[in-house]
């Protein structure tokens, strides 16, 4: 019996080793496309709906932003003032600016414009005077407004920016990154009022001291304003944006574009007059042509299907009680499938999470974060149709899907195979231990039976062992291989030679 157990154990161990050394046919994910670049020092393309970074070149390098700063200024203003409030231009707002920075619309101390008109002037004509006047109106001083700007930037996930003025004029400490400006751009272009302004190609200035009849002015961002299809600056996908330039920053540009239902934000920093528009077109085309968005709720099956309960933060939910944000998408290379994405369930979610959310699934692809989807429960709520649609960029700033609060869902072919092998080996070991225990019990029973038979026959244990050893010696002379299998008392019965000893009957059943 023992030899069979040993053979089985050897077989299982050999099988485990063989599987662990076997090369499984793993189909690699398509690579993340990187076969493009730009001449600007830094550039980025971010998908607005998933938050995925599609193109990245020096995106975390701190550089001067110039007038694209005014996008953040506008965002703070609309959150703290109504469009019809009236703004009075102070002396400092008009004249406390960098020499040579200009005043294209000849605004003057004492001019009064609505917040809405100031925003148009600031965003379309990049008026530093309007930026200063808005800052003073909202916060009482430019210094206080700058504090609000930096606080807002941090709330958006910006970790590489510091702002010192609302206009973007040169300041050694005023720095940002392409990544941070993309986050700011997504927030600005997600605001309907600001999107309407930033996408306008023309606006009218009400009467002012130096413009008693008012005047019409145009958008400076040429990709947005150019309608001539023969122009090198023609880019019909461009919807909105903001230009910037200073002697320190060079050309800077933020552009929002839409194509085939997809929305992207592109940023270029430290560029030139010859390259900032061409670079932007190149990287936006790269994002549109090489990637696709896939709806999460239409493809995801984890948590929301099946019969097994789902444990989240110590609470058990039925899959029928859970649902996903129906508008959530992830961005993938065109050749990839939804199943190629890795996912993690983050259960330690911010206190500001949408109502009914119990977690959010973070999706990644080749270590790149490509989107999130909030997981909601209908428990104590209405129907699953009451779904919130939170910002897809409400993500950890590092994009690192590791640390406490994350539950890994995707294993993989090899990991699953090794786990199965180890489980098989462990099962074999457990089976062997059970069989060995049974064998010990059987042997103990045989020995007790032998002891009683020997006592009845008047044969001592020593005398019996002598007879057994003689039998083994005889077998060894006849067939050494036969002896190797006769290692147990009951196995000797098969090779017994009754005529060999007068006490042969004594060993027959022992």
C-alpha cells in the first residue's frame, strides 16, 4: 500500500514541477502607441471622458504657463461670482502690469463691465487688465485671489503648479506642467458657461471710456477661429481653447477638440509661433486615430452579475443591488479589447463621493490609468436609473493602482495555472497524509493480531523475527528484485514457502 502512495505523491510532484516549467501560450496585449512626438518642449493629450493620458512628452516638467493661466482664473471666477455682477476697473488693475504687456482694447481706470464681458475679454483677447479686475472683484485683492487659484488647482489634482498672479505674466515662481494644465482644461471645458465663451470666435465689447461705441473683437486661438479649409491652421475638430505667450514661457496653448463623439484636451508648453499649432494638430490626431473609448457598464460583469454576494467594506451586497455609472468609459488602443484592461476596486473612497457610491473601479492598461467607473448601490435609494455622472478625472494624482483600499480582480493565465498546480499538489499531500494515517492504523491492527496468534502458538516475538529474516535471505538468493517489494509483514504471505519451515503456518496470515 505504501509504495502506491509514494508513487502517487511522486507523480503529483512531478506534475507540479512540469507545469511550473511549462511555457503557456500567453497572448500579449497590444502595445500602447507612442509613435509620434512634438517639437514643443512639453505636450499632452488627455481624453476628457476617461481621464486617460494618450500622449505624453515631459508632462510633469514645470514650465511657465503664460496666459493659459487665465483658464484657472476664469474657473475660480465662475465659482464665486454671477455673470451679471458689475466689475469696476481700478487703477492697479489697468496699470500695475508688466511693461510691454499691452492693453489691446484700451480699457481704462473707471470702466465698468459685467463679469461675463470681462471673461470674454480675458479669454478671447487675453486681457491682463480684465484678469486683474476680476481677481480684485472676487477676492478683494490679487494676492487673495491667487490663494484661491492655488487652492482650486490642488482640488483638481494639480501637484506641480504654483500661481502668483491671475494673468500669467512673467514671475519666476509661477510654474505649471502640461499634466496640470490638462486637468485645469478638462475642468474649464466641462463648465457650460466657460465652454460657450472659450468656443466663441467673436464677441462685442460694450461702450467704455476709450470705446464709446463699443467694438467687436475676435478669438486669438487660430485652430478654433480658422474657417478656411485651405489654411494650415484649419482644424475642424477644434472647439475651444486659450493661447499664451511671454518672453519666458514662449508659446503655450490649450485646445479642446471633439471628433466622432470623443473629447480631448491638448496642451503644449515652451513652443514657438511656428510649431504650437502644428504640434497640437499632430498630437490631437494621434489621440483620435489610435485610440477608442469603450463603455464600462456595457462590458463590465464583475460585481453586478451573478448570484454570489459581494463583500465591500464589511457589507454584503447582492449583485442585483449594485450598478455602474452608465456614462463611464475607458480609453484603449484600437487593437485592444475591454478584457485587456486591468481593474481594481477602490473601496476607501473620498468623503465627497457621489451619493450611493460604495466604491470605484480603477482601470489601467500596461500600468497606465485609462478610466474609472463608480460602483453604486440601490440599497436605501431609488432605481438604478438615478445614476450620478462624476468627473472621470477624480483620480489619485499618481495614477498608481496600489495601496490600501484596492482589491485586485484580474489574475492572469500563468498565475491561475500555477495556483491550480499548487492546489493540486497540496491536495495530493493532504490525501497522502490521510492514507498514511490509515495505513498506520492497519499496521497496528495487524501487529496486534500477530501478537495474539504468536501467544496462542507459544512463539516469541524474537523467534518470529528470526524466521522472517531467514525468509528474506532465501528470497534474496532467489530473486533480489522480488525482495524489494516484500517490505511489509503481509506482503511476505505472497512469497511464502510452506515447506521451508515447520512454523510456516504461523506466518501465513500475519
